[in-house]
C-alpha cells in the first residue's frame, strides 16, 4: 500500500497496488469489538467523501449492520431516513409503492451484502414476464440503484450491483407538439371555455400542470408582465398540498407575452364574477385557476376539458403535457437560445433541454448554416 494518511473519525485512506483507493473508518464497537467500514473509489477525493458520509451516518445512528440486514430492511430504512428528506412527498409515495409492489417481493429477503448483479437481472426479467412495462421496470431499477448508491457511500456494500445491470429497453413517448396553426386554432376555440387562459398559459409559457394548478394571484404581476413559479399543487394522501417545484431551477420568474397578459386579465374579471355568483359557497384559495366554487381543479377534470377542446377544434389526440413541449418547440423555432428555454421551462440542466428537443435542432442547425452562408457569400 502507498500514500497512506490519517483521517477524521479514526479513518485512513490509502492507494492499493492496482491503483484503486481504499478508505477504512471505525464506526464504534459491536459485541465488545471495534467495528470498521471499508469504502472504495477511483480517486482519493471520492473515498474521502464516502468516509465522511459513513462517519455522519454512524453518528446519526443510521448506519446499518450490513452482515445481518436484508435488502428489505435496508430499503425500508433508506426510504425513511434518507429519501424522505430529499424527495417531494408525491415522489416519496411513488418510491414506497414501487418498493412494496415490485422490488421487495423479488429481492427483499436477500442479504444486502450477498445481492449480486444476477439477482437484479433475474428480478427484472421476472417482472417483465409478469407483464410489467419496460418503463416501469426501468423506474424500479432506478430506485434500487439510488438506494444502493447510498449503501455504497456508507461503506455497507462494496459495489452498486443495480448500476451493473442494463435496464430494459424502453420506447420513449414521441413528443407531439402542436403546429403553430393548430395552436392558434386551439386558443381560438378555447375562447368560449372558462379555462381558456389556462390553455393559453400552457402553450405560451410551458408551465407544468402542477405549477399551473398551484399558481396564485400574488405570484402574477400583470402590470410588469411577469409570472413567478413558486409552488406546485399535488394531491397527497387524498389532500391538496402546495409543494416545492420539481427542482431548485423550477422556482423561476417567466416573462409573459402580451397574449398571456390579456388572457389572464380577462380571466381575473370572469373569476370575480363567478365568485359573486357563488356567494357563500365560494371557497377562497387565492389560486388563479379554480373550479366554479373556488376550489382547486382536479387534474382528471382538466384532462377531460382539454380533450373536449381538441375534439371541438378538430385536432388529433394530444396529451396535455405536450402543450409544454409545444412551448419549447416554438421557442427553439424562433431561434431562442437553449439556456433561456431551460430557464423558462425550469429544467435542472441544459442537457435535459437539448436531449428532449434534439429532434428540433437539426432544422435549426441547417438554418444557422444558411445564414452563415449568406453572410460570407453575400
């Protein structure tokens, strides 16, 4: 061994002859004997980070005894101690349901340290044979991989076996943005609908459904033409809750085009009239888009209203989420730079924007080449 050094918490780091870095740390005593953890990595910094995480976990009492713990025990504790602090409530509930229905029945009884890639591969194959879609299998594997990544950081396992298994091949949903003429037609037909402003906002700004349903009037500045995305509305355990947006970048301020400002002004007047008609039955929520009684709009009712409008406008089947794709595609087609689009949509990384709308980029690159040619040739 070489390059040995002492670390905090009685830990030390050294480099093996094969070039791999190893870290060891004491995590207290068990049955009168000192208990230690080993972590591995390709760099010294990676190992040092894992050692610090292991020490913190030990001090917090959340470091499990891997020799005796099963996948079910570890995953259950990981959901409660780690995932709960990082995930939004609806996402956490989805993780817990996926674990209960699909991960634990197949892998739960296996000792954590004995879990091998072949176990995970066989489990995925069994799930697909049972009729689970490739996309759902991929989601279940991603949850398991995330949990095992934490186990690796704590030094509970020596490798993340879920990361060593190829996910099932999935067919991504083809993005179907509206054409400009179709978008104008939809907005025109929606003028007679009480939620016409909502569809205008969806097409022009690309807000997520939960962001629109959770939008409140104090976050809309009609005079300045600015809309502030602060919260997202979700139904959790049967109750409506305003939660933090999907990511830190999802909290954003979006400039509104005049067509959106005009639509929201008209919607504000119409909502005040509905409030007067409802009288004491009106439940004030402060939301921009509500039912006729002032309560939040059920997503299923919004989907039904949207499909009715599509039929009235004589347009084919389009998902409501495709209105978000429509906004992004229109911005790209107008030459708006991807970083601005990323900030408008609230994507966490520009790579997500570029990868999602890669189908639009070739035509834009051809347009850029033709513009360069005109500039150089004259």
